[in-house]
């Protein structure tokens, strides 16, 4: 079914639906059965046996899933319905049995109606503590040691073992205990007891709420389940963005969530029988959930700074960092989840009034809450997060909890009228005020990838607003950010991790497309897995292919990648492209289409769910989708252990007999090209391509100008790869080696070790080059030249060129600082000789010419920077400053109105647009834009000065407030002395 949100939601809905059905049906049944322990044993045994069969059932259902994918993918509703039915047929039985266990076992533990809440709550807490152990151990131990299949078998064995122990130990002992301890009751007395009901117990309605109150309690508990799942989805999204998307992060989040539920349940279960007004307690718990979640909300935005402090002051040890991560998650989630857990024994005590209907009532309580979680999961994942964002989704859940709490407190029989009349409105007002006071999380900060120690510098840049955010979207699957740096680099982050850029990544992005296409004799059908920047897709489109299937799991990535359009040949607009919003692994497994070239360039394998695109199982699926003579190109990076790196290579070579390995970025990125048939690089064809002014432009941009430059990136072929990786384990879907080992290498770096181990294997293979037209003598000369090429020679040339650019850049900046602007211009001209498209140099030249008063030349340089990069907001802002200096407010407004429409979230653009309106004497528009600028970036203190100026004739109080804020800022006396003097004078006049 794949790893899409739709697939996960389908499985989750079936699973939770089975629990709800089982709890309700099991509760109704068990009240009529005399031996609940025996029924529980049967359920446990059946769960275990069925779970052992599930892998075989999934395999048997593969043709059904494939048929759905092939024939119904055009209709989301129809495909979802069919997937739901197939998934339900597989999972409904065991999940129904699981759901039935709680009400069934409740009949065994509670013997006194006065302590029903305590007994059932304690039982539920024991079950939940077991879930804590399961969530932690499966994420950190079992699946890593045993693999997926043996972990399932281990869990199934536990279920079967529990059933056997009950059947052969507890049931015989219980019967023996009953025979010895229970007095023989005459048949006449039995008849009397049957007619008169239970000997002890509470009559229905005695001391308890009426039917209306029970209905309200159940309804609130259902909505509470909905809000709990909304929290779970939203917390999971923000914490995976801040702490990383590894399997360990997800395990810790889930473990902490369940731990809070378990502790809350056991604590309230022990005291629930002492509470006089349980409706009041239930209302306070609901309110407590909302208040605790509200207090934690602003702290999420500070986690990146916690990460930085830990990395700089404590440790980079993986285990220690996981411990710190747990403490961070615990501090945020424990209190609200503690209150969530406390609800269950309270609700059970409110709803269950006697032992006769215990099973049915407990089942009903559990079913209602579970149905709420199903609704909450759907609402959060499909609607709220994408519609209003993660932070506001949490606020929605907070409002729901506080509202439910206030409703319950209003109907509480013991809460004083004065508290209802004045206290509850005050609670609502305080919560609303608190929600409005919570500042929006800084998008640049939370998406800076602070969980990676080597990206901490990105956090510092985010703090200082050095980059421009071109695009930010919290999609259904991931949070995607597209940012622009002053250098002109555009980079795309997925959940905080940079997945594509116009900088060094260009080598891998371009070579992933060009290399396999060069090797194939006549590529017509191509599959590209992963969009990223779209650079690879654009490279593929330069060839005369007939169709290109692009498979990308996240629609937000597609949207974010459109900012790369000027650099990827507007790849998404090519009519040959068919976009499939689908899991790449699932498409390869389910489609019946075959391809000439398949390119797999996913995200890093330490991210949960991505590792399956690096397994032998996946490569076997890929092989089946290749046409005769077809090629597959797979990206691999070195941010992992040498053993894991070799494991990928071994898995690949076990599937494809013809393999070559290429080094796109020294020590970082490598490409594996595999086929079932021999392949070679057509020397004449590639030479002609590279020498063509238009066709060769992409590769010349990364320093590739000849076949020799390409061959300098060749590392080794099949024989050497097998030798290099022979001792490494094979990476499979079952053992998921990368899923569990790769995250450790976020915190340590062994890339140099991998490079050293690769070095002895580097060498030219003449069989990799195919000559068609060259005469024999010229061929031998060409082969001799290729054999003399040094490893990554083309990249080393490019590195040296960039180093020279940096040297000239430093020289120019030094010249600017000492006021030697002519020397600065000369230095910038040298940079343009090395790279005529160096965007930032045109910006710098424009600033220098502006300082010299040569506004015409400055304007030309700024416009050139924007021409090279149409998204270059730094050039737009510089141009606006230039026009303001020339009192050309109309040109500022005309240009920046268009820019603000395309990039509505940029504070600096809004600020200068506001100044443009102010220069036009359009005070209302000026105030609106300046207020927006401050809202987007509260640190833009100079905007307060101009707001004070604009408000002076309209609202003296507002003018004084803004001027005072401006003067109170620490930076004012350093950066804005002149404005500070004017502000004081203006303030004295008001």
C-alpha cells in the first residue's frame, strides 16, 4: 500500500475500527458468559495465531492491491474504499479480538461495584504500561536485533504463551480454588438468587448519574479521544521537524505519549472511588489537558536552541542525545497526557453502575473513545494541519478540551454557582488571551535542521534572518521550506533536512540524470523517484524521451520545487511528464509498466521509511520494471557507517550483474548504475553533447567539459564492488539495517574512513567507453588520455575555481571596509571572469556603484542579479533602496507590489513597500505594510520609527508607543543614531 498518508490512515482506521468494534461486541458478549478468563485466553491465543498468518495474508492480497493501483488510482475515493476493504479483511479479525480483551478482562478483576473505576482503571494502566514497553523496545531493540518478521513472531508468541499459561495454570488453579473455598449452595437457593439478581451490587441509577448525564460523559469522552489524536498527530509533526524524523525519534514520542496515559490512569484509578463529584473531576481533567498543552506550546519553538546548547556543551554521543531527547519530549508531553490518562477510570466509574453490565459498559466507553481517535486522526492529518498549520491545529485541540471542560463543570452538581457564573468565564478568557499571546513559531528557526550538529550554523543564520523564505508549507506528509541565501543559492528542506540546492548538490542532481541517460542507447520510457529540486528531472528531459513518470510522495515538495524552475528547464511544465503523488516503492511494486531508465534519488536513509528504497528487495522490484538493456541509477551518500555503506553496495550487486560506481561529490555522494546487460559510454556522442553550447551548459556548470571529466568520477565496477562489500550484511526489508544504524551517524562522521577504504579500488576501466567512429589510432590515444585521468579531477578543478572566487570575494570585502571602492570593483570583476553568473557579485557591485553615486550603473547590476535568479529578493530590496535614495517612490511601489504578491511572507519587502507608500503620502497603506513587516519580523525595530512618523497626525498614543519601542531597542544607538535623534525630537512634540 505504500508509505503515503492515505495508506497509513487506511491501516490506522481499520486498526482503530477493529478495536472499537471488538470492545463494543466483546463487552456485550462477556456479560452473558460465566468464565471471562477462559474467553480472554481464547482471544489472546487467536490474536497470536492470526498475527503469525498476517505476512502470508498480505502476500496473498498483493494481486488485489496491484489491481486497485492499476485500475482505480484515478479515483481517490474508489481506491481508498477498495484498499479499506482489503485491509479490513486482513486486520479486522485480530484487531477486533484485541479490542475485546479489555471489557472481557474487566469482568475478571472487578468484584465490588464500589471499586469498578479503580479496578478497571488499574487493569487499563497495566495494559498501557505494556504498550510503553512495546513501543520503546520495538523501536530501540526488538526490530533492530530480530528484524521485522521475528519481532512479529515474538509478539505473537507472547500472545499464545499467555493463552497457554491461562489454560494450563490459572484456570485449573481457579477451579481448584473455587471447589475448596466456595460453599455448596442448595439448588433451591440458586433458583432464588437467579430470580432476584446479584447478591451484592448497586442497583441501576443508585447514587449515579442519569441517562442524560451518561450520554454527555460518553460524548465528551469521544471528543476527548478526537482531541488526543489531534495532539498526537500535531506533536509528532512538530517534534519530528525539531528532533529529526528517525525511527528513534518516533519511538520516543510514542513512548512518552503512552507513558503519560499509563501514569495518569494508574494514579487516578487508585483515587477515583474517593471523589464525590466525578463530573467535576472529569471537567477539571479536560481543562487541565488544554491548559497544560497551551503552556507547552511556546516551548516547542525553543527546542532548536536546546539542541544547539546540547551539542556545544554536553555531548555528541548517540545514547546520551537520545536521553536528552526523551527528557525534552517528556517535559512537553507528560502533563497533558497524564491528564488524558486520568480520564479513563473516572469515565468508567461514571458510566458503569453495576457488575452485571460491567463488560458492556467498559466496552462502550472504550469504543466511543476509539471512534473519537479515528475521527481525530483523519481531521488532523487530512484537514487541520494542511489548512491551518501545526501550531493552530494544537490550538484547535486546546480550545476543544477547554470547551469540553467548561461544559462539564457547568453541569457539575457540586460546583458553586458563583464559580460557574464568574470563574468559568474567567478561565475561558485567560485561555483565549494565552492562545492569542503565543507567538508564532519562527519558520526559519524550526526548519533549520538543528537536530543535525553539522547544520547548527544554519540555526544561527535563521536567527539573524540571513536567508529569505520563498516557500513554507506544512503538507500532509512533511513540512517543506524553500529558502534563498544572499549568495543566490536556493535550497529545499524537507522536515528540516536540506534535500536539494543550487550549490554543491547540483553535481549529484545533474549527474543522476545525465549519466544513466548517456549510458542507455535509446531511452524512451523513464521513471524518476523523488522530485527534490527537479534538476534531475530536467536533465532527463534534455533527451528525446517519450514519457517520464515522476513519483513524489509529497505534494508540498512539488510546490516548493517550482522555485527551481529557472534552473531545471521548467521541468514540471514538460508535457511528457506524468506526475504521480505516490510512494516510490509502492509504485515500483504495483505498476505493470516497464522503463528503459529508472532513477532513484530519495532522501537520506536515516529518515524513517526511506530505508526501504535501499534494500535488496527494492532493487529486485526495480529489476522487474526494467526493459531489456534497461539501467537503474541509485544515489547513495556516506553519512553512515562503513558497514552500512557497504551493505547497500552488496545488496545492489546481488541483484544487478553489471554495476558501476561513480563519485559525484568527493566523500559525500555516490551513484550506482546497474543493469542486467553490459553498458558503455558512447565517446563520440557524449563529446558532441558536451561541446554543444546549449546542451552542454548544465554539465559545464559543474566543471564537466569532456568524457575525461566524466570518467574522473568513475570509482569501480562490479568485480571490485563485490570484493569491497563482500563482508557486509545484505540490507533487506526484514532487517531494516539502515533504519536503525544510520541515525547514529547524524552525530558522528566516518566519511573520511569510507573515502580511504574506497581509494585502493579507484581505476579506469577501458570497457566502459564505447567508440563508434574514431579510427583505431585516435581510439588508443583517447583511451590513454582517459587512463591518465586523476580521481575526481573535474571536481578538484571546480573546487579550486570556487576557492579563487572566495579569495577575490574576501579581497573585495576588505577593500569596501577601508573605503577603496575602485579596488573592490576590480576584485568583483575578477570574480565575474571566473563565473559570469555569480549572482551575489552583481549585488555587491550594485551596492558599490550606489555608494559612488553611480545610480544608473547600480541599477543595471541589481537588475542583472534578478535576471540571473528571478527569485533573488536581495536584489529586489537593494533596487528598492536605490529608488528610494533617488526619491522614485512610484517605482518602488510598482515593483514591490508585484514582489509582495509573489512572496507575501517577506518582512523586508513589506517594510520597503511601506516606505514607498509613505513617500507617496499614502499613510494608510504605509501603516498597513509596516505593521505587517513587524508582525512578520518583530526584530525589525526601524519599522517602529516609521510607524511613529505615520501615526503622529492620526493617533498620538500609537505614535508615542512605536517611537518608544524604537528608542528602547539596544541596536538603535549603534545602527540608527540619526533616526534616534529624530525620534526623540518627535516624541517631545507629541
